[in-house]
């Protein structure tokens, strides 16, 4: 499965906000942690993943490619937006959170299931923190994983299943970051051609 398909399949399975526990309070808490998910959604909805397959323009004869460079420059998202997206996706993929935050997020996850479905919550949290200590994990990715768990599971997942969902969430975000990186490269390429032939104005 290629990167674009992975992004599209994943985002359609996952809602952007939590629906089960404590409604508005959970949404307010999760909102800043799911910025990267909203970026992924924009990439999918606007079919920006298609830029992954676009080749760079050949800069050996800028005049020959000026029209193509201008059209490409107009179609690509503006540079500031792409850099903002890249920063948010980078933060989600490469960030690492502390045990206290993970404990709080685990408690919120459990609150989304009927009481009594987790026989020993303290032991679960202890094992989860121990296992996750070996993994780089941001609060953003963990929050996205929790939303997926609520969407797909009737009961809390095992620790290993939860880690699998976290990895899925991280991979989706990584794939989106590849798309943004490619768009920035294409934008640089188009701008180099335009600057070599008189600038960004249409002729």
C-alpha cells in the first residue's frame, strides 16, 4: 500500500474528536493534540498526495519550463502554510511526552469504555508505561491512537494492541509529512525556474 492510500484509508477510519467520554471536556483537551490529524485530513480532502508522483522540472533551460513552473507555483499551497504543516507534523512524529501526560491520557481512554471492562487499571497503566518507555511517543500521536481505539474497539485493547494503534497513527502522520516535504521541494524547484526567467509575474 503506498503512502497516499495509507493516509486516505487511515483518516477515514478515525474521527477528529472523541465522542464517548465526557464530550465537550474531552474535545477541549484533545483539540490541541490533534492538529496533525486536521492537516492529514486537508491533505486527503484536497488530494495533495498526488504531488508525491510529480517529477521536478528540468532547470537546464528555465525559459522552456517557465509556463509549467508558473502553473505549478500557483497550484501548490503557499510556503508559509507548508512550513506550518511540516512543523506540526514533525512535532507529532518526533515529539516525546512524559509519564504523567501518558497516564492522564490512558485514564481518559479508559473513561471511554464501560466501567469494569478493565480488571486492574493500575496494573494496565504500569505495564503500558513500562513498555512505552522504550518507544518515542508524542502526546499528539497517543491522543490520535486513543481516538482510533474508541472508534474501532468495544473494549480496551491490550497493551500490545495499543502500541500497534500508536504505530499506525505515527505512520499516517509520517506519510503526510512526506507529502508536505515533496511539495516544498517542488515549490523550491518551481521558484528557482521563475527567478531565473524574470520572477513570479505572468508574462
